[in-house]
C-alpha cells in the first residue's frame, strides 16, 4: 500500500517524526530492519527509550495506520522519505557515517522521480551534498534538484520535554536548490507551526553543530563553576538562582555529574581539519565530572569516618535525563565503574531501569528506595526523577550527595 511518508530509522529521531506525521493524518511507513518487528507488535524496542514514546503511543500509531517494516520495497512507494539513521561515534571518536550511508543506499535503490528526500541525521557540514547526494544519484540514476528534491533538516527532538512538542518546535530546512527547500518546507509545514529556511544544506547541518556545541560549552562552564564554588565555600545554586533573574544576556544552566544523551557534539569539522578548540576544552571539562563526583563521594565518606573500600553506595537515577529510560552516554556508568574500582559495594535504584550491568556484571537493584537509602553509607542522586520524594529521601539517607541541586537547600551535600 503506498504511503505519503517513509521514515528510515526508528530511533530517537525517527519515532517522534513518525508519531507527529501520523497525528497529522499522513500515511506513514517506518523502515528499520532492527526495530520494525517489535514496533509492529506494539512493543518499544529496548534501544528506543530516548524517543520518550510508550508502548501505548506505538499502539495508537498502529491503530492510525502506522506501518513499521523491514521490507525496503516499501520505500519506492512514497512521496517523502526522511533519513533518521543514527550517527554513532566511531573508534576514533569521530562520527561514523556508516548507518546513514547504508540507509541512503537502501533508499537510492528504490528512489522514484519527484520524491522529496530529507536528511535529519546529525552529520558534519557538507555531508548531505558531498557524500549522500552522490550515493542517491548513483543508486537511482536520478539527478538531485532535477528528478528528486533533496534537503537537510536537523533533528530537534528533546525527549521528555512537555513544554516543546514536535509541532511547537520550529523546523530548520536547507535544500539543495530553492525548489528543494520549498518542497521540504511544504512537507514539514504539515507537522510544525513554523518552518525556518536556511540558505542551503551546509547551513542547516551547521545549525545542529552550533546548538549542540552551545549546550556542551555552557554545561562545561557551570560544571567548572561548581568545582570552583565548592572550593570557595560558595553556594553555586544560590548564585544561579540570583543570576537567572537578569532579563538579558544570561541563560541558566545547571551543573551535573556529566553530559549524556544523543546531542553530544563530536568532530564535526567536515573534513576541514579545523575543529573547535572551545568544544574540545568543554568536552574535557564535562568528561572529568564523573571522576569529580567520585572524589566528592570518597571525601564525604572519609569525613564521616568511612572508607570508600567496602562502603555501601546507592546510586539514584542512572539514565542520562530525568523521567526517561534512556541511558545513552549516561555518566552513571563511569561513576559506578570508578566506585567499584575503589572497592565500594554499589547498588542502584531507577524506576525506569529494571536491570543494569557495569563492567560486565549486574548491579544490584534496590527494591525499596527509602530502606535502601537508610541502609547505604552514601546515597548519590544522579537523576531527580519526578517519582522521587526528595525531601523524604533526604531524611532517610544516612549521607546524601545531590549532583543536581534538586533537594531542598540544606537537606543534602550538593555538587
């Protein structure tokens, strides 16, 4: 059965797009050889948690006509195809384009004239035109800008954010030609309230680079401030509370145990060999935070007459973001690893994570949060899920290190 849209890659970018399209009444097929079977059965694949969809959401999408498939033949029957394949870090830390290239080749072999092809995957500037366009043209025998439209539209998904829905988040689009831009804009205009036209694909690709870099650099700044303020005996959380009253020139970021998620800037120099020195420095600062958390934990235990070796340490919230099950690049893993190597006995509690392994061995899961906190020598709050009663937790815990500044003032030791 023909569809209006094919979403290629049903991960943290593709699933929200498919959900928005189905809600807008667009006949949508989702191609993903790994996840299609689970989704077609109304189940969320274990690696799709970052999309912030539930199994009930998927079942509603299926009821409205969403068709997950592993059959690439379905890609030859659509008007619009959006590539949402992941761009994981490669062995050298640079983004690996292999999944995007494979998805592009799969589409190219079935591409029909007059189709609009959009790349949402976060790729280095220049990739759409210098890498993916040739793959599409060679695999299809068609010419971009003449026989089919091609554009880049960076993904702007913030899983779990209830204030900014897909429809209310402006969509940036940069087409290979002006006509390509308008064709993609016409599609996204059915999904979002506002479409922003970039000069071209390179500019659109660089939008994602700037946005993720902004996040990384500002988190690094406030993480360094956290370390400095602790050494000075200054309450950083009060500083931030006061600073964010300034109506211009300041946006509040808050420190934490590290940076996780899917929007971590990698080497996006696009082959120029000229990276961003500020980004590299910010990455170094943020990568140091798990080590700093463990240093603070060991110091707190020492201050209370206990050694890290043999100490019972409870980690609360091991996901990268509150109220989601996604553990992509979560700092909790390094924190647990470092604590174990110090000889601590580590357990965890997280309502979204039924099982967790570190160093290839399972980490014990606490069944009763408050009893476990009362029994632990040290409880470390890594992610303040809404289900946690933080005031009650602060009362029950023998010793509490709050890495997010979420507990009431004076109720815990803050980062």
